[in-house]
C-alpha cells in the first residue's frame, strides 16, 4: 500500500524588498510603500532598507506592479476648478479627485490622482484565520468567496438608495465585475470594510486583517479605474459612475485612517463631486443605462415644496438658523473691505436650500440617500470653502451631519457604516466655531446647541437651545433687505 503523501505548507515567495516592520513581525509585506498596507492598518512607522549600491549594471530595476506607478502629488488646477485637498494624501485614502482637465480622449473627462498604493498584488489578500498572511491560492479563493457572499447578502444595501435598484446591485453589478476587474476589487474592498466594522468589537484581530484586505483591494481598484477613464464610452460610463460613488463611500466609511472626521468628510465631498463630473460626460448615456438612474433624476427634478409643511415645528425653527446666518454673516474678503454676505453667494444659497429640503424629505429622502449630496449640489467652490474651514460653510455642514446621524438611527442595519460619524463631525466643527468670530452670533450658538442635542452630545458652555424660539437678535444681523 502506497504511503500517504504529506502535503507541505506552501509559503509565499521569498523577497528581501519588504519593509523593516514586516520583517520584524515575520509577515508578508506587499512592498508597495512606504507605507505598506500592514503599516497603514497598524499605524506604525514604515521604513524600507536602503538599496544596495553594488547592483550589477546589466540587471534592469524591478518594475512596479501594474498601475502602481503614479505620482503621490496632486495635479494642480489651472482653470479654477476643484483642486485636491492636501489631506487626501494621507495613508489609506485610495482614491480622490485631483482636478478636472480635458484629456485627449474626452473633452469633458476627469483626471484622477492616487497616492502610492499600499498593495496592488492580489496574492497579498488577508483573512482572519491563522493563515492570514499566506499567499496560497486556496486562502485567496476562500477569502474572495467570503467577500462576494458578504456583498451579495449585506454590503450592497449600504449603497442602495433608489427604488428598484435591488437586482442591479445584488446581481447585475457583481456580474459586470466579472468583466471589469476594478469593479470586482471595489466590491470586495467595500465588503471587507463591512466585515472589519462588524468584527471590530468581537474579534479585533480579524477586523485588522479585513481592513488590510480592504485597503489593498481599494488601491488595486483605483489603478484599474484610472486606466478605464482613458476610454469612456456608452457601455462603461454608468459602471465608472457607480464605481466613483462607491469609492467615495469606501473612503468615507473606512475606519482607522489617520484623518479627523472633518478631513474624511472633505474627501467624501470631493470624490462625490468627481463622480458628478464623470456622469456629466454624457448624462443621456446614464439615463439610457440598465440602471435606475433615470428614475432617480426624475425624482430629484420633482421638487415638492409641500413637504416643508410636514416638518415638526421645532425642526422648522432649528433649520431657520441656517437662513438667519447666511443673511447676516459675511464671507472672507478678497481685499481690505468687508466681504460679501453669504446669501449673495449662490453656492451658500444652494447648500442652505438643499439641506433644508433634505430635512423636509424625511424618511423618503433618507431611503433615497438624497441627503448625501445636499452640500455637493452647492458646487466645487462651496466644497473648497469647507476644506478651507470657512466658518459659515462649517456651520451649514453641522446641519448636514444631523441628517447623517438621523439616517443611522432610522435604519442601522442598512447604514451600518454611519455609526457615530454624525456626532463626531458635529463635535469637531462645534469646537472650531464656538471660539470663532462667528460663534459670537446668537443664532450660531443656538444652532450649535441644537445640532449637538440632536446627536446626543453634551451642551457647550454659552450655547443654549430654547424652544419655542424667543426671536432674532437684531443687533447680530446684517440683513440688507435680502431673503431666502
């Protein structure tokens, strides 16, 4: 009888190019840093050994992984368009909008930029099992099956905002991903974040492994996405559009990034605006695509002012502070004179109106996710104002954060990714405003008090919300006969 053959464990291929931290831990390094994916997740210093100077002249230098040779610097805007926030270059932020230029292939296409990828190697995928750092094909297949199962049973619901979209997200999009590698990596990255958040309390080790997988997959997806942008056509525009919104979603929900809540929100708004630009390449193609985008556009175009009558009196009173502030507060001046009133700026008008309408939509708007784009509709200049920490823009952003919090409370199963994001954002912004020049206004202090109350934060000294409202402090306003 032939002796039973003992299968030996397959080890990953040896390499001397990994970072020193991974060598110390005796784990596989993706060699795509600094920082590598492992060091990003562990928030540790990532240092690579100095290259040997005695390399034979006949040998060619090792080529980087496909798609990884991109600059970490953002393209500068020469036409006044939205420029890349400096914060977006932080480790782990895989994809962001740099600026909007016109490449040769399309006059209205979009230029994207990405930081150095922690990993673009599919064989570096991790799982929470003892073989988490193995590169064997069986480990990768098991992990990929787990991620796709998670997407099709749970994760897809986190970006499900349009009625009738269920089949597309759960069935059609994964099938499209079989032909578009960047979309497959994007789905798996988002599913990995879902699993990382779900296991964060019960199994921190597994959560860390899933998060590392998410970052690796996201950066690999970014590289493929950039390549696909060079050839936008009728057949792939809607796929690129969905991916770009999903990438914004990914960067907004990923925990553990070295970013403050406000910085992560900056990145989200910037990337959503990039998705809008992709869609604007040809809106008709989006409308005719096999999605529910046409119905979504039709719904957005049907403004129903009667919804404001359904708001409860206290919320109506609270959101009136937004109008009060933009009527009376001035924006920074570009010269020695006083700056313009915020209400004179179309972006601030749009941000206020869209946010108030998102409150009026209530549960219907929450289900459709309209609240997510309320401030993005104000345009790139307003997004820049948030990123530059302009105080009136930050005040309006606090109200947007209340919407985020309410959605998380209304449907925690679907919006597992929200958690404390609304509260964290309000806490950071209110800390900035309460000591600012804008914080001297009574309507601003009341707005701070109300938003903190809505998300369960403790009151801030000097900021009191009293309802019913006792009236405007006329001395704090500079109305100049304007209205909204």
